[in-house]
């Protein structure tokens, strides 16, 4: 696992450095916690959820159930039962599903 991380870090070092700098700037502006939570949400939705086949449907509130269509570092897009699309920030998904978050 460590070797894989080092290989990824070496390959995408410039991207990691830019993301770190961007995160520091956002932290200074008061948005760092949301940025960090979005990155954690991206990781969770990409890797941790892949092993849980029974959790494909997501309750987005107000009776809306969605299936993930696409994921990015900060946002996830869902297809709802009525075929419409809804995009949510990964930070808001983490706050909703795990009842966590930081007060701004």
C-alpha cells in the first residue's frame, strides 16, 4: 500500500502540491474545512463504497433517492428515480450521511 501511494505521489506530485496550496489558501479564507471534507467524501465514495454492493441507492432527503452517475474531487452527480440529475458537494454528503461538519 505504501509503495502504491509513493508511486502515485511521485507521478502526480505537481497536482498534490497545487491541491495543498489551494487547501492552505481556502483554510485562510475559512473554507478549508469544507474543502478537506469534500476530499474525504470523494475518497469515501470512490473507494470505501465500492466494497459495499448493498449501498448503491442514496437517500438525498425529501423522498429523493439517487444512484451515483459521476464523481469528482468536490462534487458528486446523482441520477434520481425520475431520470433527473442532482449534483451535491461531497462535503454536504459527508455532513448529511455521517452527521458531521464544522460550523462556519
